[in-house]
C-alpha cells in the first residue's frame, strides 16, 4: 500500500478555522514540515480540503520495501 508525503507549504493565516484544524489534524505544525500518511480516502479528503496549503507526493510504502532483518541477526543472539 502506498503512502502520501504531505508537505505544509503555505500559512493558514487568513483562511477559515476548519482549514486550520484540518492542517493540524494532518499532523502538520510548521511550514516546510512533511509527514507520511496512509493513502486512504479519509486522508485524501483532508488533503483535498487544504490542497492550496500543502504539496502531496505519493511514495512507496517504506515498511514493505525495506529488507526484513531478524532480531537475532541484529543483536547477535
């Protein structure tokens, strides 16, 4: 499953309070901050509401692309 990288690019000053709350609920606090969020309809709806304040990029799921290392190999036990 893919993920969305959402980057906060424009301030919410002067915009409606519900848009400010949407940006906050996406986990964004500072300008140029990025977060990885699951690609589902709820997140896409929030991103659509504030699309003029954020940039969105689809990335491959990090957990499935990384090689699995067993705990015994990492700790030597």
